[in-house]
């Protein structure tokens, strides 16, 4: 019976309070009530108004009044007492209902009398249900509603009384709500994301952001070690604040735009409020910042960014500091390297700045402005020299390969080794210029000399051909063709006016190849003469002289006899022999 009565009481109260909605303040912030049954006092720390419902079947009126009085005037709990009204009728109706319900659970009768009795029992069950609903509605209608402290709320219905008491309790539950109660926080969110310095003007605040009570509380709740945005939402949605989410978001974005906090997501700093949509605030981590940089510190950072060629938006210089530090590290990497380059410069101080964040990093960069400016200038100068010097160093290595065996190789090698071992490639004055000058002068002279020797040998070979009695029997076209085929056309000196042309000429024909070409001129002259004789004597036969070592007259006689043996048969056959 107690179970049935409790179920009926709960259903009647739910029917009376169902759909009850509360809003608070000008912002019309939605609120909820939380009904609580039982003898234990409900908690009041989840942001909902606790409505503690008890009945006189389980507790006395004096006990409920005592609980309300002892709770005090600051308690947000609403105390509801359901009176023990018409208890006997309720008991009788519950018993009758339970009996009818129990009877109807029995197997379905098969006789007409049984079926008639079952219909009568269903009618009785419906009548008892209607009667119970009326009795419990009457109980709910007579409920007493008390505020913490003992004051009773008297209105026509339980719903109205609970609503009135709950609205009063909201003031107790959220005593700091008024500081954030404004319908225009959405405008603050929009303006702060755009970087407007006067975003709080939308809620009537024209001073520094940190002097607004909501911003002040939010800033105090942000830890230097990092606080999740979701934790801030939860904190300020609950007691004693109860602020709407737009108020918390507006404060966060305003503080972020003013540089009092910074935001990071997945370990990466966000550059400003524009990168933080309100829907993502709960997912970021917020860090309390050092005081915002002074104007002189801002000017120092702007100067560095301009010198490094990094674009920035006024007021957003801090967003480009990572790019500035990376530019410095990239230049440092180019300012040194393996020999003959100098050792890469120390960038520990730049790495230390990378390890900071927000205003702390901004101010540290500004304070280190002079050193960073010098680094930027020196490292950029080294980078600009490096490409030209490395190209010259590469050319020197190529020239040295072509100078192998020449006196100039022994002359310049110590200086080249000193540059390599001493890592002097970027030194001033340029140590490569005199080495290049000495190498190119020697190689240019040697190359032109060998080209001249080749041309002279070719001219001598042509003169020998012209002195041969049969040469002039050929027509000019045939003579030119034979000379070209034998590669006896006098060589023109290569273009070595520039170092690049000199390298191309040496790569195309090394000095050793020039000497080979010179030594081949006599054999090419002989080949030309053979071709000329073949044209003059179509029936001629070419006989190659046998090789031999002649030490005595007998050796010479033997050699001549061997040659005669090779040539005589062709003479006997009326053939012209070309040796």
C-alpha cells in the first residue's frame, strides 16, 4: 500500500509540475528544477533548483518546517510538504484498486457469468483509478511550499508556488548572476572575434577588460599552467555564477584579443580570437599571460619583423613571432655547415624563445631585440655570400683537376687546404679570388699554348702534303676533303675569355687530350697521304712497314729483304705500292 501511495503521489506531482520552465534575468538564461524525494537533503551544486518533496505519511509538518528554517535564508532549496488529507479514503480506494487489479490478473473466465463479472471488475478498476486521481490531486492542491529559512509561499496551485519559490531560489543559487546578466553578450563575442578593442561596450563597459566583473573572474580562473575552456564553462554555469555561455565566451575572447590570455589547441598556439570559433572554446586550453607588451616592445618586434621581411597586421605582431624565429633558424643553418664552411652559429637563445608563448615570448623577443637584429644581419649576410662562394669553391675543385701535374697545382694547393681545414669559405676578404685568378691564368695560358701547338703541327702536316709531288695532281675539292677527314684542318683556339668558358673548354677537351691530338698529327698526315695516293693510283696497294729493332748492318739488310719480299710481288703484278 505504501508503494502504491508513493507512486500515486509522484505521478500527481509530476502532473502538476511537468513542463515547468524557468528563465532568469534580462538574458533569459534557461533554468531547471530538480525534484527530489526521500528523507535525505538534496545537493544544490549542479546548477538546478532543488525541490525537496516529502509527505505527511512519512514525515511530520514540524520536521519539514524545521528543515526549512535550519537551511537558512541563503539556501536555494524549495521545501514541499504533501498533507495527509483524506487518508482513510485514499487507503480505502487504494485497497479497492489493488484488489480489482489483482482479480483481473486471473485467467479469463469462459462462462457468461464469469465474463460479466470481469467486465464489472474493469469498471470498478476504472472508477477507483479516477477516484484516486481526484484524491491525490486534492492532496497536491493542498501542498505547502516553503523557502529556505522557513518563509511559506502561498499561491493558488503547487505549480505556481514552486515556480515563485524557484525564481527566488535562483537569486540564492546564483548570487553573482547579475554581473553577467546581459542580453548583448552575443554582440561582445562577434566584436571580440573581429579584434575590436571596445567589444565590452556592447554590455555597457568602457574600461579595461580586466575591470569588468565577468572578465575579472574568468581571468582569475585561468591558470598559467593551462585551463580547459570546457572547465571554465562548467565552473561559471554553476553556482554561484550561473552565467550564460555567451557571457563566458565573450569574456574569454575579449581577454584573448587584449593579450591577457592565450589559447592553444593540440599543442599549437592560436594566433588570436579570429582562429577561435565560439563552438571550439570548450576544446582549447587557455593560459594566463604576462602583462601585455608595452608600446616600445611592440615597436621593437615590428622592427624585427620588417627587417626579416615578414608581413604582419597591426596589433597581431605576436602571431608572426614563430615565423620570425624560424627565419632566424633557417638563416643560421645557411650561415655554416661542413668544411670549408664555418661551424653553424649557436641558436640556443632562439630555441629558448621558441619554448615560450604568448606575451612572455613577445616581451622576451622585444627585450632581445638588439641581439636578434645582429643575428639577422650577420646570418643573412653569410647566407647571401654562401651561394657565390660555394660556386667558386666548386669551380676551384674542377680547375684543380685540370691543373693536375702543372706547377700551379703545387702553388695553390696549400692555400686551398688552409681554406678547407680552417673553414674559411665565408671569410673577408674573399680568400677564393686570388686562388681562382692564379688557377685560371695558368690554365688559360696552358690551354691556348697547346691549341697553338696543335694548329702549328697541323699546318706543318699540310705543308708536308703540299711538298709531295702527287698532291697537286688532286683537285682542290679532293685535297680539302682529305685534310678534313684526317682532322688536319688547323684548330681554332677555343673561347676562354671568361672562367665559365674556360671550364667548358677544359671539360670538353682536357689538357692531356690536347697533347694526344698533337702526337697524332704525323700519323694523320700519313693517312692523308695514303688516301691521296689511293685516289691517284686506283690500282695501288698499301703495304704497312713492319716493325723491327735494328742494331747492326745485318739487321738492316734483313729488314730490307723482308720489306722487299712484301712489296716485290705487287711490283711484278704492275701494281703501285703505297707504303
